[in-house]
């Protein structure tokens, strides 16, 4: 069972995942599982922030600086997205 995600967590890209940026949007492929996943521009930005070894709180703050969204909505969307990436074995989350 996966521990509950929190803003204090950090995510790390799974070593079996390759990433390609396609003019602001991206595709991910887990070479081990064959999972293919497409990212929109916001997802691509989050992916870059994950690669920069930021906490989920730091990622949330960067998104709040960039987009007009409530803090609560941003947190919910970010944690949901990170949870999906984790479920698809594209990232590992450190608590």
C-alpha cells in the first residue's frame, strides 16, 4: 500500500523511464513496464520540477506563481497527478 502523499514529499524519476519533450508537451515511457504516458504543458512543467529535485510544496509554489489557481485546487491537482505518476511506476516518492 502506498503512503499518503504530502507536500513535504519529494518525487524521483524512476530509472527505467525515458522522457522526450515535444515543443512544450512530453511523452514518458517506462522501459521496464512498457507504460507510455503523455503530458500536457502543465504536466511537462511539473515533470521538469520533479527532475530538479523539488519537494511537492516547492512545485506547488512554482505552479501558484505561474497560474491563476487557488492554493487548494493546485494542491489537489498536484497530489492527484503525482499519485497517478507513482501508480504508473513513472516516479518514486520519498516521504
